[in-house]
């Protein structure tokens, strides 16, 4: 297979997976909640046409780093349809990726804003916004096949940066399903935690939620360091 047809096949596969994700209605509680948010809207976005569906991943098909988030924001990705787009968590994340040379611009406000990722792919452990940002175990489990499917789209990735404990556990579960030996006891999540698992690395960071960034639990400097570490472990040249 030549290079052009290989790229076309991968794009087609990505589109097929994205279509499967956005059509999913497997979790009744999440379906009800995501659609309720999309109907009622936040006052400042009352003129917006909310996405109100599950959210697929986004990024570079040649990614070396996979960034694993928790779930769509109620008025972020659940509104815009792109991961970490349209809310303050996304603003924090993509600004850091831009500083690290992994994003074409520091902002992410809508699906068609021109943002391009370089060497990075962002996906979510859960594809629908959960009430109180707290998905149930069975809801996380139902989304696991989408984590597996999108991870397979980026075969060059050797580092996963997990944003929060749920994302950390979801990626460990993904690795276990793909045959990677996971030590016992399992590696524990912490900000800056690292685990070598097979031929790849898992790195932990606090989630860039407002609860963390506005209280100082996660600072710009802390997040920049962990993103830089993920880049280094992936063998990517220094962005500076």
C-alpha cells in the first residue's frame, strides 16, 4: 500500500469511529443529561446550537503523545463538539500545548477555528458530559471500546498524559485490554507520576479544571513541566 492510500484509509477509519461515537446512546443517564444541557443552555450561549452528543477525539494522526481527559464539559465540548473546546479547561490545556509547540494556536473556541495539533492527540475516557463530572463505573466501561479504537488510530504514540485519576485508570485499563502487563499493585495516580508500561509511558497530571486551576492546585508552571516531560519521554525535540 502506498503512502497516499494508507493516509486515506486512516482518515476513513477515523471518520467511521467518530461517527460511531457520536451516534452512541448506550448510557441512558448520560443521554438524558447531555440533551437536557443542550436544550436548556447557559444564558451566555443561548444563541448557540449545542452539539449535545458524544464527543470524539481530536488531533494529529501521527501523534507521539496521547492526552487523555475525563469527559466533555457541559458548556464546552458538549456545546462545541470538540474535546476541550469552548471552556476554561480547554483554554488552559491548549495554551500549554501551544507553548510546548504541540498546537498551532493557544485558543480553542469552536470546531472550525483552525486549531491544528502537532504530535498530539486528545481523547476522553467518557464521551458524554456526566452530571457533576462524575461518571459511573459502568458508563466508563461502556466507553472503553472508544478509547481502544481511537488509540489504535495513533500507532506511533508512546506516551499518554492522563488528566486526572479517572483518565489514569482508563488508560491503564486500555493497556491491559491490549495485552500490556500491568504491575500489581497498579501504578498510583499523582501529579507528575510516571509509569513505564511495556514500550510506552503513562504520565499523570491534575485535570485543568477550574476547581484546580483557580485554586492554585494546578498552576501554569506545573502543567508546562508535565507537558514538557511527556514530550521528552516521547522523544520529541525540545520546543524551544
